[in-house]
C-alpha cells in the first residue's frame, strides 16, 4: 500500500498563477484533510472532507478551493496564488467513526513557493 | 488564536526525561493525539489517549491527561538524540486540529 500520495513535491508559482495539488489515499479512509505548515504556526487546517461528496472549511480556507473527487482523491486548488500562500502543504486521511479519528496518515508534503 | 497550544521549543540532555505540554479548548474531544515530525517528512502518530483516561504508558512514552484543566502532556523517558523532532498535540472533533508543535532538541 502506498498510503497517502501527494503531488507535486515542489512547486514554484508566480503571483496570480493557478495550480491544483493532488492527493490520493488507498486505505479506504472516509476523512481527508488539507493542512498548511508555516514556521511557528504548526499545522493549520485549510479544508476537510468527512466523506465523499462533502467538504467543510477549516481555519484558513480563504484563497483555496477543494474537490473530493471520489473516496480516494481530495484535491486543493489555488485559483490565484499569492506570496502569503508560500508554505508546505500536507494532505492527510483517517477513518472517522463513533466520535473517533483513527491514526491520521500524512503525505510527504508539497513545498510551494509563490514569487 | 489556536485551539491547541504548545510551547515551541524544548531542549534536554541525552538520557534525561522530556516533558512536552499542551492545552486544548474543546472539552468534547474524544481522543487526543501526539504526532512526531522528523525533518522533511510528514507527521507520524506516536500515541493517543481516550478522553476518559488519565494516563497511558507505552514503553518510554507516558501521556497524562487532565480533562478538568484541558491539559495534555507527553513524557519521554531516557531521551535519545533520535527523539529530536517536532512533536504535535492534536484534538479530534469532526476535523483534527493541531498545535503549533514543540521542537525537541536533544543534546549529547
């Protein structure tokens, strides 16, 4: 099993460009998440999806959109990149049920620089 | 402000115990977690505790939960240089919220 796979690993964008970060998991998890990690701020939740067909905003959703394409895939789109979106982005997935999230599995991260 | 708070840095000597503290805000959180992040990698689950427990021990790791004060701690006994990493506390609700992470540095 590959676990959680994120692409790309690195990306440089110019201000105003758009891009989509891809994430796929093969563990049959129902919940998927997108986080950004900035120095001294830990992981901040951008969006999450508790099940196929549903998405919800997290702490810092502005400037992002997401699509839960199917149970396996959860993509994050930047429509018009800004330097403030320079960060490391992590996708994660868990099985959620009975009030519990099981262990969250994380992708290796996407290091995005917006110039 | 963050829902989950941690101090940002901790430095200990090899062989000493490390204690990383965390406070959280949502009393309805059913499970609380500790994750470890090594440089250039994603997070990996270290341990978790159910909210009706006070303590959980797993080899060198001891988790203490004070539900009244919404305080969680992770104690690492006999800390080794390989324990140097960033440690994240997380609470579980519909989503998962993480603290800022505590960077543990272990000096030989």
